[in-house]
């Protein structure tokens, strides 16, 4: 079926397109089959679990129902989708009390993929979306960074799900007076800091844990993410079932590295239970590649919370495309952090 006529606004570069009419999704591939199976799942195939004051249903044969975050690494290692569990054997879990009840931390993601587009944007626009106490990371006078990221978690402690996010690169708190960093230094930094504007997911357990337990702005919607060594295809639906954002882009050439040799960290700041917290995320990069100043990033904006967030940041152009066809992650429980007074 031919699409309806479209009105296209270009922002500063052919790499950024804003679509102000509905676009039929191009990314309904194997993820559609997963979602259809989830939609058809009967109560007999799920069990109820309690997360603090909330109750959610999860797959009865899934890792969460069977292990409640204390997953048997030997069982995971036997899964053909998981390359190795050596990274996780070096990270012992601990039991903590949280807003979602007693839980084990970190949350392990054994087989996942992700695609990240980093944009240049005016510092003024970035700062307008940040809470007091946070400052944009600047890479040139008046210029900062934000990212749009799509995730697909095939094997993890809370079972299969997908998500997408819009996040602003910020300075570490207590270091707000840092001078602008060199652009290449920012791109090569293995420890970055972020403030997340939006983070939709496609399962209830991911929403409750992420929102109630971590303070992230999560809601549940349909999200298709398919990433391989040829293409990235992703689509996030809005509240009406139309397109919020849609991505189609060629995957940069991938390189494979030994497990544990390329580990990056991200600290995210969130407000939780009336106070500020920071959440550490450690990613074990296994197969990945990037493209600097990409010209053919087909990120299309429709209508919805993600597209509204991206427009509000007034992107100038894509700076870098990073695609990780195979990676792993350890997501730690948030800990309190104090913001300096101004």
C-alpha cells in the first residue's frame, strides 16, 4: 500500500527528517512475531509476581518466574543466544531493599543489541529540558549532545523486552564548572552521564521496575526493534497506535572483541521518592561498529512523547551512529546522590 502524502521538514541536515504525517512501519519483522505471541499469551502461560505494591504478570517459563533475579548462570550459558557469561561471574549480586521490595542487584542482560544515534544540539535547548542542578555536557561553545537509543533484550533476568530512549549528555554532578570537552574526547569517553527524558518499554514488568524502582520515565507501548549486521529497523508506537518514531539505517561494519575487553559505563540521574539518585549501567561490548557524521540516518518523527522530546532539543545533525549487534549489560540499583547548591 502506498503511503499517504507526507510533509517533510528538514532540520539543518539531510540526516535529520521530521515527518508530520503517519508513516507505515518498515520494521515489523521478527519482533512482530514476538509481540503477537505475547498478546496471545493466556493466563495459564503467565504467573503473577509482586513488585513492591504492584502486581504484574510474567511468562511462567521465563527467567524471572523461575529465578526471581537469582538466575543460574550455567543455565544461561547453555542458551545459544548467549555468547558467554564470564562478564557476569565477576559481578556478584547483593540483596537490597528498594521501592519494588527486596530485590537482587545488578539486573543482568545476557544477550542484547542496541543502536544509538548521537546528535549535536544547542545548549540552550538542552538546558531547557534539564532540572536544576544538572548542566549539559558541552563539546563546543553553545553546543551539546543528546542521544536516541533503541534496545532489544533477548535474554535477561526480567525476560525479553524492547525499549527506546531520548537522553541528554550531562556533566557529572559536583563538576558543573568543567570547561567544554574536546569532541573526540567526548565520543571516546567510556564513562558518560545522562538525564533521560523518555524511556518507553513493551512489557509491564520492565515498566514497573524501571519507573517505581529506578525513577525512569517509563510507560508501556508497542516497540519493534530488529538489529543485525546489515540493518537496524525500529519503531515505537504512540498512544493511538500510530508512529511516534521510526528508524531504518544500515549497520556500520562490525568488529568482534573478546568479552570483558570493551566495557563502557553510563551513570543516569533520576528523581526517586523525592530525592535525586544515580544509576550505574555497565555494558560489555562484544560485536559493534560506528559511523562518524553519518548522512543517511533514517530517523523519522511522527507524533508522540519521544518525537516531542526530540523536536524540543532542536537537533542540528547526527554526530555518530553506534550499533552493537551483540552486547551485555549489568544495571545496578540506584543510590542517592546530592546535587550542589547554586
